[in-house]
């Protein structure tokens, strides 16, 4: 993906106790003059940008723009008036020549995750801004930080013992998140699939077991813009537990688990499903108590 960036890149910001100058923005970079390795801040703020490679130019409305290939870029030295949170105005002109190229391209990225602007799948822009110790991202797809948090998990398995040591089952679960790094009002994730369990001491009152399964996984996020849905595969689901037999038909015991999932497609609010370009493994770790009930037959 190539980016043609900015006839002018303008940054105006305000934080608690400090506002942007009344007579203009914090920083402005135009690219209509030869850079010679530097882009001058024409606002007078002194935020000179340094190029990482010899600059390349492309036509833009009213002048010319810089051409970036995913490796080149501009760097601005850190300063208090550009290290902002809570309120920010960012104005630029941008052209993407291949919006379906894989991966995410960051256009503006302030270190420390204070603010960043990126181009995601389909050329859709996204913006993140740190506010009062947390950060919210909007648009441009779903960032991994948006689905990190604590949650409860409720599992249901229905299966059969093929032998005293081996059982097969269908499983489903749902996780309503209690805390996430996003402004979503509601966030649920869940999975369903098939699982095989190996019981090490099926005839004993204390029966350790290990299970391995795989299936499908989904993520639902509701916020003020609507509902977004992301779907993918639960590649592997591993659980370790111990059954403590209360009687012949009822067992209870601790269980820990981990799963690796790969989301493949997403449906933003009021849009159709589209393949995700920035795929990656998502990990889920669980711990809790499980009960096992023999509805028909016996474990032996």
C-alpha cells in the first residue's frame, strides 16, 4: 500500500489546563517546497519534521504531496505541546493507491499511544486518542487492545463416553466482558465446536482429564454507532481439569484452559461482511469450576 500524504498536515490540540494558541494551530507541515531532508513547521511552532529517506512527490489538490511506500516516513521531535490527550484536531489530505492491500498502515503515530491515525482494510481510516488514562479507537477496523479485558465465561457441553477413558462432545460458551479497553456499551464473545476428552482415572473418585477441541468463534460489539460482528475460527481449545465424584452421576472440580482463535471477517455497523486484512492469533485464558452430570448411561 502506498500513501500520498498531505497537501498540508495540521495539528491543533488542547489538554486540561492548556489550549491551542488562539491565533493558529500547534503545527502545520506543507510539502510544496523542496524538503532537503527537513519539513519546516510553517505555524512557527518549531516542530521540524525529518525525513527517513529522500522524499518522493506526487500531485495533490493545490500543490504536491509526499509519497510513502510503507518504509519511509517523517519524524518530529517530542515536545509538550504535541504530547496531548483528551482533545485533538488533525487535518490532512490523503490518497491510498491500493486500499485492499494487506496490513494496517499508520499515517500519524504519536509514541506512548497518545494518538494515532491509520488506514485499514478497504481504505477505511481509523483514529485513536488517549483520554484520562485510557484510549479509545474509532473506525478502521478493530484493534487488539479493543478486545482485551476481564470476562466471565459460561460453558455447556453435551457428549458421550465412547470408552471409559475417551469422550466426545459438542461445546458452546459465551463471555460477557465486564471491562474492556473500548467505549463499547456491550461486548460478547463466544465459540462453539467439538471436543475430545481423555480421562486418566475414570473409575476413581478423583479423575484428572485433558481435552482438546476446535470450532468457530464470534465477537459482538454494541456502541452508539450500532452493532459490529467479527467471526473466525477457534483453532485450538485446551482444558485441564479434575473431576471429584460426589456420586455415580455427579462430579465437580477445577478447570483451567486456553484457546487460540483467528478472526477472518468483520461486519461494521451498517456495512456488509468483509475479510480482515490484519489477521492475528487471539488468545483467551480461563479458570473456574466445572460440573459434570450423567444424564443417561454411566461413565464406565
